[in-house]
C-alpha cells in the first residue's frame, strides 16, 4: 500500500523550508553587491566579505545547538522565534546606516537560518515515511542548493534596478506569509531533555574552533601562505582542536553525540555532504567576482549567468531522491562525483579563456552533479543511525553543511587575496591567477568525493546487495 503524506505535513515542511530558503537567498544575494557596499559603506572588501563569512559562522554555531534545542522545545516555538529573528534582522538591514548595524541585522538572520534548516530536516525525518525519504530530502536539498545559486541573480537584478537595500524589502512579505502558514500547519511536541543538560562548554569550544580556523586562513590572505603569522595560527588551531577533543571525551554532557562518526559510511557521507556545499557556495562567491572583475559584467549579468544551472539543478534534486528511494545511494552519488569532477576540471583548464557562455555551460554540469549527490548524501547518512541519534546526525550534518559554505567563501577569497600579495598590480591578472588556483582546489576536492563514494560502494554496499 502506498504511504501518503498529509497536506498539513507538506505545508509545515514548506513553511520551514522557505524560511531557510529566504535566509540563504539573502546571504548569496549580497555577494554581487560587495563592490557597491565597499563604496557606500566606506569599508574594504576584506571587511565586507564578513557579511557572508560571519553570517555563515554564526549559522554554524546555532546549528551546533539544535540537537538539544529540537529535544527541548516544540517545533512551532522554534519556528516562531526563527521567523521573528529573520523579520527583525531584515528590517535592521533595510535601514542600516553603516556596516556594524548591517552586520547586526545579518547576524539575526543567521540565527533564523541556523534554527530553520535543522527544523526542516527534523520534520522530514519525523513525519515522512521511509519509502519517501529520498524524495523529500531531495526536495529539501533544492531549498539549500537553489537559494545560493539564485541569490546572485536576485541580488544582481535588484541592485542593478534599485539599490542593495531593496533586497531586504523583497523578502518581508514572504516572511509574513510563511509565519501564517507555519502557525497553522506545524504540530508536534519536543521529545524532552530528561537527564540531558545543555553543554555550554562545547558551544563555546565549537565557536572558538570555527572562528580560529577562519582567522587562520585570513592571515594567509593578509601576509601570504608561508608567513610566520599563518604558520603560528595553524599551530594555535591544532592546539585548540586538541583541547576540544579532550574536553568532549571527559565531559558528562554532550552538545552533539560525536560517537556517531565511528560509523564509517556516515563519516564518508558527511564528507561528501560538506564538500558538495563547499563547492556550491564557493562557486557562487567566486564566479560573480570573476565575471565582474575579468569579464567586466555588471551585477545583474553576473547573477543571471548562474540561473540556467540553478533551475535545472532544482529539477534534478527530486529525480535523484526518487532514484535513491528505488535503487539506493550508488547511482545518484557516483553520477554526482563524476559530474562535479568534470565541471571543476573544466573550470580549471579553461580558467584563462572563460566566457559568459562557457561559465554558464560548465556551471550547468556542476549544478546537475551537485543536486544528484547533495540530498542523497544526507538521506544515506540519516539511514546509518536510529532513534535519538537522528537528532545528533541532523544537527551535525546541518552544522557542517553551513560551515562548509563559510569555509568555502573564506578560503577561496583568501587565495585570490594571497595571489595579489605576490602577483602584479593588475587586478584582472591577479583575479585570473587566483581563481585558477581556486578551481584546481575544487577539482581535487571533487575527485576525493568521487573516490569516497566508489569506496563506500565496493567496501559496504556491494557486499549487501
């Protein structure tokens, strides 16, 4: 008998999912406005990029707490708080007279996204039958993957016609509509936190680790990859990470049950999930900069060149989910690994002769590959755990997916900045050289994803077939 999903459940997932979509859309919409913001707010590009990096960092930290929050509070209460943060944050950004106030508004929006994305997957894992899990995680993957790609298009067009402030005007009616839908459709009770206390030490530890890693790479952008500052902060990062591992082994409280990472398939699916989002957000940052600096496009053109890939990728997500439900993880994930590797390699090889058409076509390949693998990696990861461990798995994957975007933006921008330190004074040549290295890094990462997928298939899946 075919298992069905009620209209109420569909609307609840839609409301939470579109709230996540809104937060992520705004995040990448701002990327194409950076040159404008540098002039309007009288700050450097290195400072402005923290609108993206800082947003993603706080989102990551908030997501690290959701394994506990989803057990402590009812879904509707979490949703209402997230909507309030998103709405107030958007209003602050709309009227912000300077960078600090704009950053404050973005951080409120980060809290909203940090809560809504894990809540969306929690509703899916709790209320969707296992026979349809792949389809619905594929649809949810559209929310996470389509928004970063549509963001530059939306931001570029709005910034070209009006100003960057209207980016926030456009989302306010949607936030109100989602609030109404969510209030009437989101049900459910918290599982409870009996015997579990909130681990403030782990939250602080994760925040410090994630921040220090970003700061470490910033040193490479400021002083070079071989500088004493960069090498010193690598050592500091390793020491802090070691202290965090020691603390988690000794502590009686747990923010996330990291012991689930002992499961090899889950560990490798997390690597794929993280890497795909690193590539996804990284490209949505690098390609508009390349288009505006090297090809002399305006912000609207730079955004529109990503639109065909975004739309086709959105269609592919549910198809990949259906394939996962019917045939398992191997077909969608191997297809994903092959396509993103081919696409990243094409960007690398053609980096010095890229045109509007070639960027659009290569990005199309990568977007198809991304959407084939993103939802399937999450679905297969969730199948590796049961019971209360699903909350930990959901929180861990959501947290690392978000940090992947922050790290991707940070590292790829730092590479371009570091090239400028030793390169010529020609901004165009420096950008070409920096993005070529970026594309090479993404190619290596894509190849590692493909290898991990093939390894899981032959080591674990084929034996069980």
